């Protein structure tokens, strides 16, 4: 039972490049989340999904897009990366809102 | 607008009880409060969750006073391995809002 798996673990981009971060969960959870965590700061919600085919904006959605085509996968896209998007990105999932969230190991992204 | 406030850092010693308080406002009676633990280079990990009075599990206790303006995570008899960052999360279930604290860095000394 893998839980929540994020790929890749590390990535370096140049300003203006695009990329997609993949999150996969094998717990049949309805809810999935994407967070960013900057040094010395807490977690900030980027986007979330309440079920397959649905997405919603969180606290800091600008510059990111998401898709949830399959229940087990939640993709986070950066269309034109900016240095301000240098951060550690965490994906999480839960059965319902308010339930325990299970986190992946994170993706460390640097935008030069 | 709901907001949570935690101490930035705390120090303690092995074997002591540690209490970390999270202040929050504008939360409803049924809004859950959850605490997570995070080690360097790892994702946060669930510790305990509750929405009223007192909850206890095998690793911690959670105290919520009647006014619900704060909550306290209690770690009994800490060890060096409890050195980590601890986050409180308030779930405003009625609005699909997740309000995270900025985290408390707990350092346990021998």
C-alpha cells in the first residue's frame, strides 16, 4: 500500500518553462489537495478536488492549473514557471473534507 | 476571516510534557481541529483530531476549551525523536476552508 505518491521528487526549471506534477493515491479517497510550502512557512492550499472531474481554487491558485481526470490522480501544472514558484509542493488526499489528510513526500521545485 | 496563530518555536527536554497552543477565531461548533507533525524533507503526518473538549490517542492529547478560541496539543514524555515542526489545522467544514497555522518548531534536548 503506497499511500500518496508524488513524481518527480526534484525538478529545476528555467523561467517560462512548463511542467506537470503528478500525484497518485491508492486509498480510494474522494478529496485531493495541492499545497506549496515555502521556507519557514506553513502550508498554503493551491487547488483541491472533491471528486473525479472536479477542481476548485484554494488560497494561492494564480499561475497553476489542475486536473482530476481519474479519481486516483491529481495533476498540478505550471504553464509558464516563474522564480516565485520555487517551493516544495505537497499533495494530499482524504476521504472527505475535514478527515485526516495523507501527504506525499513532496516535490522540490526550483525555477531559475 | 479565520486565522490561526502558533508559537514559532519551543524547546523542551526528554521526558517532559510539552503543550503547544494554537489560537483561532471564528470557528463553528462542529469545525474540526487537527494537528500534524512534519520532519525535514517529509510530508506532514497526522497526530490527532477533534472538535470538542478533549481527545486522547496513543501519542497525544488535544484540549479544546469551551470558547473554542484555542486548542492545545499535549505530548507526554517527549523524546529526541519528537523534534519536528507541528502544525494546527482548522477545517471550516461549512465553507470548505482549510486554515493552517504557520507551524511550531519543537526542539527536544537530552
